[in-house]
């Protein structure tokens, strides 16, 4: 079966934190507006099913190369909010504990990137039920 790689983008605001690298005349956006603009940019750049918001369940990436390219193109919106939650040591620790919990249940989960908080989970379609079970047992470790 085709392997499905899921990029779990946890903190919605994390995906849209910082300041915008756009023209100076443009005002800083509220984090929620920046998040929606990031999602629209992702859709406009080939990730047609990218949702406006990402919950703790993450977003399943079907084509990692196309996703990474779109994400680079849309990076300005990750920095647009200015008031969004920053990735801090407590956040990274919590996500690392989640990743460890998932690995203990047989899942292939990377520790989070210390700068972005993003991490990847590799799941074969045949392992979907095992993933869902592990997710239900470990999701409480994720920061809200």
C-alpha cells in the first residue's frame, strides 16, 4: 500500500507565528488571519485540500516534495501574526514526550524540530488503525 506521510502541525499559532516579511506598508495580522492566509497560500500552491486550521490530529501530507515547496513559498504567512504563540522549551518537551509515547506504541514519529515544533509521522495505510489507537493514547501529551 502507498505510504502516507503525515506532517503534524500542532499548534495552530505555531504555524503562523512571528512577523511578516512583506511590504512595510502592510500591518501585522492577527495570528488567526495569518493562519487563514497561510492555508489559502498552500491551496494556491498545489496543496488543494489544506484546511484553514490544523488541529492536534495534524495534516496528512500525500506528496512531501510538493508540500515542502508550497510551505517555502508561503513562509511569509508563518511570520505574519506577530502575536502568535512562540515555540518554547516547554512546548518542545511536550511534543517530544508525545513522539516518544507514539514510538513506544510502534509508530514512526520524529522528535519535533526545535525551531518550528513540526514533526513527521510515517504511517502505512495498513497501519492506520494502530496509528489511531496510539494517537488516542498519546494525544493528551500534546500542548493545547
